[in-house]
C-alpha cells in the first residue's frame, strides 16, 4: 500500500499480529514489565491516520518502496531505548479496516535489504493467509 | 521439464529422497502444501539464514517466518491467520502457558491501569486549577487535542517523554503527573551504561586525540653478542 489512504481521520483500525511478530518482541524485550509497556503503546495504532505524522504521541513513517510503515516508540528500558515496529494495512474484508503488526527491532538497527526481505516476506504470508 | 520415463530421474535424486527421515519428509510435505507465494517466502528466508551478513537476530526472525509458514508450531489463534491484538493482550493474564506467570502479568496490567488513572486525574486537576483547556495544552505540547483527549480518557498510555513534555507545558514537575516516575528514573540511571551506544562529543574528541597521538617510542639497545669461544 504505497498510496496514502485519505479520509481516515475518525477511523478506528482493527489490529492483528502474526506469530513471528510475537517472537520478535519476546526476543527483543525479554522482561515482561517492559514488553507490557510496548504492547500498551502499540494499542495506539488503532488511531493511525495516514495523513498525520503522529499516532497520538508516536512518530511513524512509510518504508519506501515496500508499502510497509514503521512506528517508533521509546521504552523505559536500559537495554532497548527505542523500538521500530513494522506494520502495514491489509483488510481482506473492506468493511473491517485492519492493520497488521509485522514485528519489531531496535531503532538503531539498520533496515537493510535482509530485513526488508524478512518483513516483506511476513506481509506476503499475511496477504496469502488472512481472510 | 516433464519426465515420462522414470529411468530419466537421476539416481542421486532417488537416493536423496530415500534417505530422508520422517521429520524431513513432513517438512517437505508442508512446504509443498503452501501456495507459490508462501513457498517463495520460505526459500528467501533460507537465503537470509545462509547469507554471510545475517545476524543472529535476523536468523531468528527468518526461522520464525519459516515455522509460521509451515505451521511447525501450531498454536491457537483468532481467525484463519494471526491473532487479534487487543484480545491477545486481554487473554495473556488468564491464558499464559506458564501458570506461574499469570499472577505476575495480571498484577502488571493492574499497575499500568492504576498509573494511567492517576495520571489522568492529576492532569485534569491541574488543568482545572490553572484554567487551561485541552486545546491549549495540546498547542503548548505541539500535538493534537485528540491526542491529549485520548491520554486523559485513558484510551492511550503516554510515553515517558510525553509526560516530561506535558509537565513542562503545565509548569509542574514530571513526578506531579506520573506515579513511580522517580523510581523509574533511578532504575534508568542504573541501567544507563548498557544504553551508552553513542559517544558524546567530548568522548569522541578524546578518542580522536588519543588515536592521533604518535606511538610511544620504545628505547631499545642491542644485546651484547655472544662470542663463541
């Protein structure tokens, strides 16, 4: 989805997540007390608006040319300071607009070609299997 | 390529198939059941795993995709694929596979709700006392009124830096807004060395100076030669 969706100001998205994303977060933030903070922040994606640069108080960007988007959130953790969360829009049922959380990494990790392959691969599986 | 005569199949291929164990056969069966797109993803993940620049984290990410694609770790989900995120968060306290973790998770969820409630109450009180509207607060914080409203109605948990920003906007101490903030600050300061990934300007200059210093001259003298008798 490279083209921004417009007119979604009042929309509330349904949030879904694949198993690999859970594995990412468990590995990235092993302490539940911190991971619970991350999970709580991720709820804000329900109010994602492609026309605005912030989701409540979290900045986000498009990851060109993949059609994926990245959300940045700070954790109160001494090990992982900022997390980049990859997500994309895929709504098999157009009446239920849905965002998929694909996974996450430390924000200081480069999003190079291998990681593009990983997250694009996850989005391909979502498109092939979600209904 | 279509093979009509079985004799055309290389004998090496036959031997390879016959030598597969049950796990490997099951793996291939699951792979063959995938759609072309998913098979392509699985192949590209093997390429990621074998790539010379792949990190340990990337290898785990790629393996998680292969396991997911081939249903190697079937787990209960919500719907045909994946999990409903809010529902999974609600269920984590009651359906955590490790029973001993359930009370810990439940306690943490209660703690977060209590923090958010206290924050919302404190900010609302200060707004009333100082006669500031949510819109004015949003303007001072350079965010939208909608964002402020979501945080004060406990629909969205503020980030730590948002609490500091809001405290500045309201001219109060951050600890006046968020319970436990002092404890969190102490924990952060203890953990700070682990987070020190970037050098400060002073550290960088000191490092440059040290690396540009001429090597220390080591004075040596020749050892007296031994003369054989």
